[in-house]
C-alpha cells in the first residue's frame, strides 16, 4: 500500500485536501523512521557488527517487527 491508500483508509470520506494532509503526515513519519533505522545500521557498521549485507537487512526486519508490535 502507498501512503495515499493509508490516508484514504484513515478517513474514507475526506476531501482531497484532507487526504493530502494525512498523506503528508504519513510520509513524514515514514521518512523519520527510515532515517532512524539507517542511522542504526550505520552505527552497527561503524562498530563492525555488520559484516554482510544480510545483517543490515536483518536489522531492518527486526525494527519493522518492533514497529508492527506497537500497532
């Protein structure tokens, strides 16, 4: 699903302007979360805890699961 789909799911009868506002907030939240996880991967790499790309992907999956557990 795309942020617009989530916005419509949140407020199905909202005006196009309101849908855009919700979509903007969702995109901002996604960007913040992606940056946070990227910084976590960078930190793990600097500390040499990451030796293979799959280990970075594992960090992303773990963070995604933690996020899903909060919803």
